[in-house]
C-alpha cells in the first residue's frame, strides 16, 4: 500500500501526537521522581505546605500508571508492545481477516437491505437530477460525443471478414432458407385488402396513356412491319391511325374510370396471384426459382458483400462529424429525453420504478457477492501494512487516550490518596 500525500501528512501528525503523549508520561515520571526525592529528604511534612509531597507523588505515580496502561492498550491494537508476543495483543494484524468478514457482514446486514437502499434512492431523486443534467445542451453534447467514440471504437475493432461472415450466416442464409412465396402472397393480399395498390395502378395507367399518346409513330411502324407486302401504304397508315386512336381511347378510359373492367381484371389477377403464392405449390416453386435467380445474380452477391463496407463508412462518417444528422438527432433526442425526465412526473415515476426493481433484484441476489468484495479485499491485504494504514487513519486520535489516561490517572490517584488521608490520616 503506497502512501499518498494525505497519508504522509497523517503520519507526521501521528508522530507529533505520540511525542506529546510521551511528553505527558515523561512529565509525570519527572514529577514522581522529584516528589519521591523530596519525600526522602523529609520535605512536605505537616509544617509548611501541609504534606504536599505525598499528594504530588501519588498523583504523578497514578498518572504514570494510567499513561503506561493506555499506551499498552493503544499499542496492543496494532502491534506487540515492546515486540513481546503477549497474548491478545497485535489485535488488528492477527484478527485482520475476521475484521474484514465482520465488516462485510455489518455492511450486508445494515446497509444492503432492499428497503434501506430504496429509501436512499428515493431521497437522492436520481431521475430528476439525472434529467436536469442530461437536458443541459453541453452535457447532452458530451454524452453524444462519448457515445460516438464508443461506436467508432466498436466499428473500428470489428474485422470486415468476421462481420461479412455474420451477415452471410444470419441475413443471407435466412433469405435463402426462407420461402418467399407464402410471405409475399400474404403481404400482397394485405395490400389488396387495404386498397393500397390502387395508387400504383393509377400510376401505371397514367404512364400507359402518356406512352400511347406520344408514340404514334411507333404504332404506325409496327403496323407497317406486320402488314402484308401487297397492302397499300395509305391503307396501312389509315389502319395504324385507327388502331392508335382505339388504343388511346382505351388507355384513357382505363385511366379515368376507377371501375373499368380492365382495372377489375387486374385486381382479380393480383388476388388470384396472392392466393396462389400462399396455397399453390407450383406458383410457390416458381417464386423460389425466381428467388434463387435473384440471389445468385452477380450484382446481388456483390451488393451483399459490400453492404458492411458501405454501412461502416456511413457510420464512421456520421460519428466523426459533430454536425452530422445522426449526431444532431441523437443529441436532440437526449435533450428531449432529459427534459421529460426532469419535468414529467409520470416518466420520473416509471424510471424510479425501474431503478427500484433493479436495486431490489441486485440486493436480494448479489448482496453476498458485494460484501464479499470487502472480505476478499481485506484478506488480500498484508497484515502489517494494514495495521500501519489503519493506525495512520485513527492513531492520532488514539494518542488522546494516552494523554487522558495520564491526566485522569493523576486526578484519580490524587482523589484516592486524599480520601484515604481523610479516613486514616
């Protein structure tokens, strides 16, 4: 255990207090020796100071005893006094593991209790304070930047080959193994039931009419190519014009009439096709063949292979740029969430409930593991270093026990001596 600057200051204060406590013992000893010397010379009789030597000597003697007794008691906590292995001394080094276990048990019994932890959680108002902190734009920007750094690191660590294998195993393989016919049929049936296909039909009818309108020459050329060689040219042109007008009128009618038979025929065809995709094996098999052709197409395989590379570049570009749409949206979302958390009682109550449930679960199931950290940590400490470390923390205050022992011992000795003089003197 390396000493910190605070530990160094505490060691210096501890040494000073040890010297002060020792000074009280030295002073009591000096007074005792002086009083004993005066007593041998006959000083302090009932003439003059009325027997002062006896009182002083007894007080000093009792102070010495108190100082030595308390020195022994304080020292015995951390080491063997005078390095003599007296029983029941060096208590902390010898009982270190038991103290760690007792401390862990004390914490588990008195602090890691669901009701105590939940009460403390409610008192600190975590959701409200967290929401206020998160809603601040600077803090939201910091959270966004940290999240971007984490995402950037995660994306950079991933190997492209490993990600591609995962994509092939989870996405491409799923597409290959999954039948397309029934899901597509169900989707198409739902689209038809909702009528969402009508806009697509309207668009096709509009485009068909526009194409017929501007492609008169194409119709004329097709008719001329299909007409017999002996047919006069003017007759072919008249037939082509007639055919173009008929086709144009038909396309206009289909476009303008939502209940046109052609539209109804398209709806009927699509409904039958959706049904066949789900229930007709032959149609489902043809859908599977189309699926295989699509997935085996070189362009599709190339797209699947480059999907991760494209996504990776997009993610990296987005997280690197503080003004990117992704980061701005994330930051705005964090600010909005923080505002709701700080100002909405319902949201706070919900988050409080989540936290309470989580803490109760952790305390109920992992209290022993948490207190075990204390026990295991203390068990790993060196006994002598632990004793010195604890002495640095509380040793200065314990020196006052030695000082008080000297003072209280002197007063007690003085009182006992004075009382005995009154009774038997």
